[in-house]
């Protein structure tokens, strides 16, 4: 089936915005031209792609299927255009990075600062998602590479993975509310206590649930949030025992202590990942090299009272 690329381009913009008028603005063509292009595409595919009403536009199930294939293709074309435009130099272009909030705050910032000093003309775009969602961004071509905690169930077999550092996860508590500082604690005991942890979309939550299941235990957290900083704040006021990466606990912390477990939790890794089936830009290569050669444990920022 020979279908003009421009039709898919129009479809992508309408599907992304769910608006014919917004798509016309982005494409610099009239709204009637957008509508006509969609009609031509629907006729060629013999499928209805959008449900149109006076108030809104929705994708049909067939339209959603097509978008899943068109979106990665559009991102790959855009990536190729960007690489050609910067002519594989470090005097311009864009660097697209995916990373979680925790990794951005506690690890990535000093490297972004150093890279920007070296190459001020390169535009840096950081997309903040959970580590699992970052893996999807990479698959769809929306980022050049990601920094993620590992293991990560979102990663497949086509990624090139470089370990940057290891870290351990810890349970932290306020001794006033949970006086267990002087003795080891079992996972079975923790099961009956209020656990504060990241939500199920995170690799940290995945990891802890798997550890409990490995010991034939069910984990029902008291509170699930999207911020390690907020988990630490709540642990300080005694709402529960927070499960966080060790590098999130500020140096010299006085209100919280790390529990001693009878079971050993294996270390995890912080990794940088790019798609090995796709060419990588010089800017990406330089940044990854900076990560690999730089300090593996940059100084964490001072604690905040709010996230």
C-alpha cells in the first residue's frame, strides 16, 4: 500500500493533539486541508480513525493502533533530522534525556551542569518520568538515552546498558515512633508495620514487592507516593517506615536511622541505556562518556522540607 508520508504526518498531529485546528496550526496548513488529508487516509486504509463531534475529537480503536506505530516512526525521523542538522558536531543540536525525579535530583544535575559548560550551544531536554516509563520513552524514540535504576522490567533486549554505580536500598524510621535501632528486623516483622514507599509504577516498588514475594510474604504499603523526598519527610514525623535508595538520605541525618535487616537485600545499579539498533549522536556519546568517567557519587543536594 503506497500512502504519502504527509498523510501520516497530518494523522500524527491530529492524534497527538486531538484537535484539527491545533494540528493545522502546527502544520501551517488550513483546517480544511487537515480534514481532507484525514479523509483521504481513512479512505486508503478503509478504516475510520477518528470519532468527530462538535465538542471533541477521539481516536477510534483502529486509530489508536495506527498511532502506536506512527508515533515511534515520527520520532525516529525527527531524531534523524536533528542529527543531520547539527552535522554530528557539538556546536548545536539537541540532547534528549529521560530520567526519574530521584535520579535527576541526586545524580544527574552536576553532569548536566558540566556538559552545559563544555557545550553551551547544545539544547538539553530532560523528560522526567519513572524509570519504567523512561524505558517506554526510549522504545518510542522520544529520548536519545535514559538513566534508570536496574533491574527495570521496562527494558527489552535491544538496549545497550552501561552500569554507572551500585547502590543499596534501606528502610529508614524515626526511633521515637519505631524503637528498633539496636536489633535486627525481619521482613516478616516489617510486613505488619506501616511501610512508606514509591508507587507501583517505579522500579523501587517492583524490587521490594519481588523481595517480599521471594520470602513468601505479602507487601501492603501504608502510603505510596511518587517522591522519595516526601517519603523521608513523612518518616521523620513518624507516619511509617520509608523504603528509599541509600543516597537519598542526607549526610548527617539526625531524625532518622537505617534499620538493620536479618535478610540481605541485593544491591541495585544505576545504568545509562540507549537503543543499540539506532545511531547515537556525538552529543549523546559525549554525555555518556562524561557519565562513565565522572564521579560515581556526586554530592547530594541539601535536604528540602518540601518536594
